[in-house]
C-alpha cells in the first residue's frame, strides 16, 4: 500500500436504520413484524431509539477513536406514502451528517438496508417495472443529505441477501439462518439495474461521492471432491454481485463466517460440522474475513474493497475481542499479499434489532432495552485503538 492509501484507511463502526432507529411504522418490516403468524419472534418496537439518540451514539464512536460512522437512511421515513416526501426526515438525516462531521467522523451512508416503504413492497417491490424510477426519486429527495459532508455512499446493503430472501416461502427457516435459497434471478437483475442507475445519478450530481455497495461474502470453501460444483454455488450467491461492482468506487465485503461447500447428488450442499457456533448459529471462524477478501478480490477487478461489516454475536465480550483480533490479522495478511482493502467498519456499534429478535448481540456497546442506556463494553475502546494505518 502507498502512504496515501494508508492515510485514508476507513476505521469505523456500522449501524443500520431499521435495526437502531425504532418505530419505522411505514416500512414493510414493521408490517411483517406485526402480521398474525409472523415468523418474527419479537417486533423491532423502539429498537435502540437511535432516531433520537444518534448524538450519543456518535459521541461513543468518536470518543473510542473511530474515524468513520456508517448509518442508514430509511426510505420509509422519507417517503412514508407514495409521493409524500417528508422534509423533516430529510432534515433529520442532514443533521446526522453535520453531527458526524462536527465530531470528526466521516459519515458513510447506506441508502437501502433491507426495509422498504410498505407501499412499494406491497405493490411488487423490486420487481415493479418502475422500481428504478421510484428509487431514483427517493435518492433525488435526499440530495440535501448527500450534497456535502458525505464521501461514501452505499446504494443497497447486501443485494444478494435481498435476492435470496425474495424466494423465501412462509414456513421457511428464520431469516439469516444457513441454507438460504439461491438468489431470485429477476431480483438479482433488478438490484444490479437499480445500483448502476443510482451510481450514475449520484456521480452526475456530485462527482466527489464515492459510490458502491456492500455484499454478503462468506468465506466459501470447497470440500474435497466439490471443486466441480463450487462455482455454481458461489457465482449466483455473491460473485455476480461483485462483478457488478466493477467500475464502482469501492466494493463492500461483509463477512461473518465460513461455509463449507460439499457435493451430494451432483449438487452443491452446505456441510454443517460440529465446530463452535456464535449466537446467530454461525460457525466461529474469524479468519473467514481474510478468505472472503482473497476470493472476492479475484472477481472485482480493479475496484478497491472496504470491509463494510464484520463482527460476532456473542454474550462474551472477551470472545468478541478474540474474534475481531483474529479477523483483523487475516485482513492484514490479505492486504500484505496485495488485496486492495481501504477500510474496516465493524458490525456493530450497538446491540440492535437482529431481524427477528434482540438475542444475537453484536454491539461494542450494550443497550438497556428498558432505558436505552448505552453501556460501552471493553471491546469498544480496544477496537478503536487498533487503527494500524493512522499517521
Ligand atoms: C446485515 C446486518 C445484520 C448482520 C448480522 C448483515 O447481514 O447487513 O443487518 O445485522 O449481517 O446478521
């Protein structure tokens, strides 16, 4: 890496809108959380009230030594009903950008993170023929948020997971368990179209913006004998989405675990071993980050990579530190071997709503669910101080 690259290395924490804000009443997730017979164990409710407590959250991140703060804009707040655009919601996110800057944090803004306005979702969602047009209208509306003070913009969080969940049927396993179905090819195409159109619109309006998207990239490893089916496993699941990021300013890699890909009846299958698991049920395998970075670097061409999520759901903070230390070591080795990584954003600053319940705790900061009091864990200060690339 050159001195210049090193100087700009992003060192931050990531959050998402629906998982932290609370009361996203006009979103499709809110409706699903309250639908009779929903697979959702508990609704998001007030989440961790970051819609009001974002200043405190940013103080914690900046105070610990982070330089970058990833947060989301919630489309369903900006356009709760089709065609009505909330000026106060836009002002709110604008204040967050200014608040981050005032604390020395570079805001890293996600435009869509799993939740959609219910009006959009209930009428076909990404498969609407005018999906791109509707999304671009939302993006235009939030122009005051992005116009200055923001450098990095992520269009869609984990479009590959969005495309996988699109084929989910009632009665299937909970959302982020293993064994998600193959991405729906129509949703995949729609996501890529929306992403490219949004990138073009944002760059045309503000050439300084650095636009990309973050995809879920497990460290997929072929089991002996499964080499012939490995590509058919990884290609539609993440590599197609990484290829679509060629020409972007960055590709976000979001890694938590590995998946061992075996073969049965000529088809790829996920092998479940008896290794230790985290609170999400995923294998404890911190070095997955390095493996994922190396695999995806071979697909993305010249586009630099930012780790836009990496972390662990655990109730043992020492285990969180051990996991993160080993994950960072595997990232540093990949960088030393020439993988062009420009930043690391840890998931997550706070314990938050983990898409169905609050049990898997990913936070560097615990949150009292009754009072919303933030209780920093030792891992917060520890990780803030691990910035190896600062001058
Ligand atoms: C998502 C986050 C989620 C995290 C842990 C990613 O799939 O972007 O929203 O909380 O992983 O499951």
